[in-house]
């Protein structure tokens, strides 16, 4: 310790999400209040502070850093080093950013408009009245405009907008909430809106009004939002929504709805305090809420009681919603199965047959970021899509070897691990299209450039035909990196363990639609014993042939036929017409699957008559909806048989009961859910008291998750469930990184 006349000087290094969240102004204010001298500055690896004063003042600063940081900040670590005091240090200042440090995964996510900025936008006396790009250090674009680290205006897409004198005064005043707000702008110097109709006619003055007028007339407007284009139309007009579905080629998958305010949400939907907390948070994701009225068009979410509700995340969205004064469908600006548009010209080309008009602006979007989606299950958050507001916030992951994990094929994400942390990219979507594959490659290049990392390990799924697997093989060969293939459901379990900081062993119940298993069959109905890099099957559903392979994923009737024929034999008879009878001879050579997700499809056909699905998971969603209308508590009969050391669920009795029982469809649906709960409990008991993980796409089903988790917790099990990382394939890249890191540890110990 260096002391001169009772004065001490500390160098303080703060890591985590501490850039772009108002952290330096917070440090300046706190240090000034404590009568400290010195400086604060950004570094690529966090924020660095030198503070000088008496011990009490320094202690107050350190306490403030740990306890009172801005709400969007995430403090990972605070380290201190004693320095020799300086004799002529008289003030505390914000110093220019340093560039001479390794980068850390501390990039801020985009933040929803704060109440202070919104008040200005809505105040006729304010300088930024009705300005759609208003922001401050507590809100606004971050990751979507950031080219490089550290986070300074010169390294964002705002660098081409020179600040006017009034904005510059705010930007350079440490006492102002816009001090070093990198996207700072106003009507005099910032981005501007333009409205363009299909004829090419453009409007600058009155662009917002022109877009709102088109929406009120039941038109479709493509709006350039925070992280990409969105398609908007009236959510109260079935005609408008049906037209959007036809043009976007999205038959029945639910749309999200943008509401003007929280009061508007309460007028249409049920929202408890936990759901409201998520809606109004700085991340402001889409939140699944129950409908209260029939005022929302039925085609917004066909046969679904849940509406994906969102509040305005930017002043632009709020101003538009205020002008229209009705809820608006707000969906990604793309054609189905393609990435969303981010560039004005690209949008006008790709969405020309979808939108009636385009509300554009001239602030470039550096990278696409879609809206996040969450739901609350018995008061606990479940993230279904991790994107705006959450990505690319880092998670801890022990180990230092740089590692890239490329995820799966659906709901794709990329994970980059370095410096004992892992960055999970925003949701990228499915990789079926050429554009989807290109977005995956672009995201990999962007992450590696942004964080200046060269991976020594590349991890991927075990399926050889996934676009992500093919890319992983190419990259590992080009870089001379070690390739790690991680079984799909091991990765599902590992993602949950990574989120909760648990090593294992655990009993992981991994139920989903399909993932390639180690035996060549498609899994999705397993209980796995997982301990770090090791896993093995403890229990599973029996495999049955799936005629048509991936085509059957959209045909519950075909799945039902294949399952029933497999468990009851080729001679079984029932009422109803199965055209699939003619292909049974070819079924025997088909891929075999043991998936609970496909079992949901089969039961949806048998109970509800759902013969075809227009999107993945539709049949399961409808079965859940039906089950929630029944209070049946009795499960269907099932049996268990020990085969080669693995507990196998026998579903013949279930099939016979479904065919024989003459009850309401809702009762069948509920009893099927109760049956899965009994099966899950039986599987969990095989772990003999170790923690239980519930993960995989099937646990997006709130009814199944709530029933099974509640039952297990009442029996004394510790239950781990994905919360801030999706249980679906959006979490695979994180799980792959976790497993690959642990394999590396095992390999290092063995050598």
C-alpha cells in the first residue's frame, strides 16, 4: 500500500458488460461525489479507473461499483492495484479510450427506450419532440450499430453523423445522462426517416404519418427497426393479417403483436406482475400472454390462446403505434425460412411483393438482431428465442482455449468461448435456405473479427448433413483446429448445466423433435446420465420407422400411422382412412425415431384430427392448448422393460387406450400430458436422487414443464431447467462449447 499524507491511489479494473450502459458517467458521478481525483476510461477488456483520495472515499467508490451500477451493467469482476499517489491530481475526468488490451466478451446488448427519453419524445416542449432516434446512455442501439471495440462513436455506424453543438454539449458533459452516449442524435444532426411506396414515390417530411395512414387503411408496411426490418399491419383486421400471411408465405405460425403501451396490453391480454416485469425491462422481449378479448384478429395466432406481446422498443415504434392507435402485428421482415433484411435496398427488393410501403432510415444496421421471446411458467422465466436485449451478453465458461461452436440446423446460434467466458450469438433462424447458410458464415466471421479470436477447437452436432456441421468441418480443416462432434441431446443437457454452473452428474430428460443419436436412430425421448464430457442413455422410448423422413415432421397423420403400426403390428384395424397403409412395405427401410416430439404429433392426430402441420411444433402446441381445457388427472397406462441395461418405455397400452377411449379430445390431450409426467418421474427416479435436468424443445410446453417440474420438486428432486438460454436448439451451441471444453480438460489430464 502506498500512502502519502493519508492519500491512497488505486487502479481499478472492472470487467463484464460495462460499456454502452452509462458506466463511465456513473463512475464520474460517484467519484466526484466522493471528492476523489483521477480518471476513468474504456478498454477493449472492460473499464479502467484510477482514483485517488482517502480510504473512506475509495471504499465508497468500490461499494458503489459493486452495488449501484446502472441496471443494464453486468459486473463480472473488480480488481484493484495500489499505485503511488500523484501530487498535482486535482479533478476526476473521463479519459480517452485505451486500445492496448486484449478484448473481453463485454459487448452490451441493445436496450429498449427508457422512460426519460420517451418522456422527451412525447413532450411538445422538448428538443427531441417526436424524434424517432432519441436515446441516452441508458437505452438505444448498441450491438446492432457497433463495428469494433472499445465502444466509442467512431467505431459505430453513427460515425457519419456529425453532432450538432447542442448534442456535443450533452455528449461532453459528465453530469448529463447523454454523456458519451455513442448513438446520441437529434432532429438537427441525426438519422432521418423516409417513406417509400410501391411506385417509388418517397416522403421525408411526414414519413411517419404516411406509414401510419397506410397501416390504418389495412396496408402492410416494412419498417426498418433496431436490428432489421419488420413487417407491420393491423392486428385487429383479419383481412390485413390474412393478406400478410399469404404474401409472407406463413400459413399459421403465430405473429407477435406490438401494443402502444402497458395500459393497451392490459386491455387485450392477461399479464401478471412477473410478465409485466419482463415486458418493461431494458431487454423488453416479446412475452407470451393469454388473450382476454376477441378483438385481436383470429388469424394472428390461429387456434392458440397465447399472444406474443411486445411494447415499443424504440421511439420510432412508439410514435407509429400512437398514430395508429391500434395493436399492430410486428413480425420479422423476411419471407418464411429466410433471414430478415437489414439494408434498405435489399428490403425493397426482397419484400417488394409483401409490403405496400417502406418506412426507411439512413442509420446502417451493422448486424441483424431479431426480437427475443420469453414466457413465464409458474413465475419463472423461460427464454424461447435469445436475441435483442440478451445477446451477445456473455456467460461464464471455465477454460482458456479459444473455441467456436456452430450449433444445430434449426433455431441456429453460434457460440464463441475465450477468456473463461462464452458469447452466444443472437438467434439466426433455420439453415434450410442458402441465405440462412450465408448468415451463419457471416456471423462466424463477424464474431471472430470483432473479438479478434482464432479458435483452436471447433464443435458441432453429430449430424453430417447439417449446414453447421459442414461449415465446422471446413473451418477446422482450414485452421488446423480440433473438431469436436457433440451428440445433440448431450448438448441440450450441457447448455442447461452451463447456464446454472453445474458440472454433474445429473439425470437429463431430453425430449424434442429429433436429433441424431449415437446408434444411428433419431433420438428425442431419452433420459441421459451426464457428468461433464461423459454421457450415456439410462432410459428411452422405443424407435419406430418414420416413412418419408423429414417430410413426416409436417405430417402428424403419417407419424400416427407409423407409430401405431409399429407398436400394434401391421394387422391392426381402426376406423378412419390412412392412405399411408399403401406405403407400409416401404416403411421398414425408413429412418427410425424415438422422439417425444413425434409422439406429440401422433397423439395430436388421434385426439384432435390434426393431419398436417404448417410449421414445426404446431401439432404439439395445439395438443397443449386442448389439454389446458381439461382437468383430467388420470394417466394412460404404460409399461417399462429393461433391455440391455436401458429402461425402455413400452407404449402399446397407450396406443390401445387412445384408440379405444371415447372421450372429449381435450380429455385425451390432458391424459397424454399426465402420462408423460408419469414417464418423466419414472426416468428421474433412475438417477437415485441426483439433480434432474428438463430440456429439449418439448419443454417449451408450459403445461408439461409445470406438471413435471412440480411433481419432481414435491418428491424432493433438485430440478434444473433452461431459463435465459432456450431449451430448444437455440441452446445447442452453448452446450457444444461446454462439452468440448470438458473434453479438452480430460485430454489435458490424460497427457
